[in-house]
C-alpha cells in the first residue's frame, strides 16, 4: 500500500513539474485590423502591355498600363530554387508559384480606373473595376487619409518561411498616384508627374494569436512586414487595441528575446509551420534579468567623461535616488531643442536625480563647446563612434540598451533597474513617476 502511495505522489510531482515548466504554443493566423505596426507603402512596376495577351483590356483607350506588385523577390526566387535543388522543396510546389499581382489602370475622360487581378489568371474580365474622378488622385498628395477610402483586396499566395513554402494571405489597398518626388543636383525637392496612370499599394497584414496564462488572456502580434528586426513582436494583455508605437508603455520584441509574463521568464522562439505557431519557452530564471526593458537591470558600465577619465555608472549616483541617462549628440537637432527643458528638469530634481548625458560622437571637442555654452552642469560623457553610420550595433552600451533613436532617456534606480525609458520629450512622464514613488 505504501509503495502505491509513493508511486502516486511521485507521479503527481512529476506531472506538476511538467506543467510548471511547460512552454506556451501560440497558434497564428493572418489579421489586418487593429495592427500595432505601421503599414508598408510600396510602388508597383510598369509592365509592357503589348508583350502578353491580357484579357479584359479596353481596346479604345490609349492611356492605360499594366502594373505589377511583387510577391516573390529575385532573392527569394534564388533561395527557393536552391531549396528545390537540395530536395527540401518539391518541384511541384513551385510550378504554380505566384510571383506578382497585376493591376490594370488607365484614364477614361475625367476618371481614372483600375482592376486588380485577384486570382492571378491574367484575365481582368472577371475582376471588378473601380472608377474615381481624377481630382481625387491629386488630392491624395495633400490628404493621405484618402488612401483608406479605397477598398481592401485580399490576395492568397505562397510565401517562404523557415525554408518552407506556406499558404498565406495579404491585404492591400491600391490607390492612385499622379506625382513623385526627386531631388535635383542641389538637393532641392522636385515634383514630377507620371506620364501614365499609376497606382501604389498600402499593406496592413500581420500574424496574430492569443493565449491564456494563469487566467490572464494575452494577445501576440508578429510583424510580417518588419523593416527593423527589433520591432518584430508585440505581446500585451488582451483588450480592445494595442498600445500605439509612441506609447512609452509599449514593448517590442524579436526572436530569442526574453519576456516576463506573470512572474516567469520566457524565450520567444522562431515561428514553426504545420501548424503555424510561435512558442514561448519557459526559462528557469528567478532574479531580475539584465537587459534594456523596463524592470530589467542594466550593467554597471564603465563610462568615459569628456577628458577621457573612466568612471563606473553606479558611482555616479553619489547619494541620489536615481540616475537619468540621456543619450544624445551635437549632430542631433531634436536633442538640442530639448536642452532648455533638460536644464529646467535638472534644476527642479537635482536633489533626487543625477543627470548623466552621454554624447554619441567621434570626438569630445564639439560636445565640450556645446556643454560649456549651454551650462549643462552635470556629468557629461562620450560614447565614441560615428553617428548616422548605421553602426550603433557595434557600440556595446548602445547595442545592449537598444538605443536606436536620439534622444533616448532611461531612468535608473539605485539597483540599476530601469524605471522608465522613452524617446524624445518625456519629462512630464518621468516627473509623474518620481512623484508617485515618493
């Protein structure tokens, strides 16, 4: 009997441990409403209307054109072909691979029209035609909100994901454009008119999913169109809308980032297929992680002042409750615009906060001049590097703390824990936090 009880106890403990350590699988589907990401506007390419026999073309119209929206880039096409040669993708899968979406557009009297070849058969006879006054086309230049008055079009296609072709869908608004901008040799802005009817696209879709953890429902969004790898995934508690990108409470993640949910840490794993999902892998971590997000702890970085002297970040508290890190540069116009507010903030809270301004510059001389001229009487340091070079990732403190825009402010407590971080004028928010904590 005792042996049976022991077996039951061990089994229960095993099951409990297994449940405690389990990962979270989030099934994904394509969504386009209430996106937490910015849509992508993309131009279309002109096709030679005479090279193919397209059906549904108006014979009595001279000013018309066929445009194409690229679904599979040349780079992706080469990668797919390589996977076919390796036997990882079946040749039959790519025989009907759709590479573009065709749009037929032109002028008829005082109207422009367009048709989208939704099913990819190069026949516009079975596609609906949208007509609109030419005056609307010119109005879009000054009123971009008009773009959203054009219908959304759903396109089904195959895309490459993790070396596999999967069925996917995209949601596009096609809208007319009549002019485009260029710069002359003196970098003056020139407005040019397209010689033929033209349209561009605005794409909205993203992968969406949800899950429940400890009775709390969460939603997850994955940016299919991400241009920047650090703005790929958003995870928030379930409510009506995602936080706006400008909201300082919003956190954006990428693959293999660590996220804290309900008191536990999880690693965000890559997307897998069959079924399409993203997994959150539970980590055995109890202490606060070092990192760049609110609630995480930063490293005790060695900093360099404008004279080349080294000092540890923690030594700059000097009995104060907080340090406010200010990442800026003399080349940064928005940074310099905030100097008066920065000085006022320092004067108001210098009994509680030590300011630490870190300029990202090639050399300290312009910083010294600016600091002296503007009486920035607090710790000023330099992070040596080349601004606007795209090499921020190679600078440790900027890379570690994901400083990608200037000015960035990070408020730290005595334990080097991040209390707040934000870009631009956030002094009122920081002030509110300080008042709440005191």
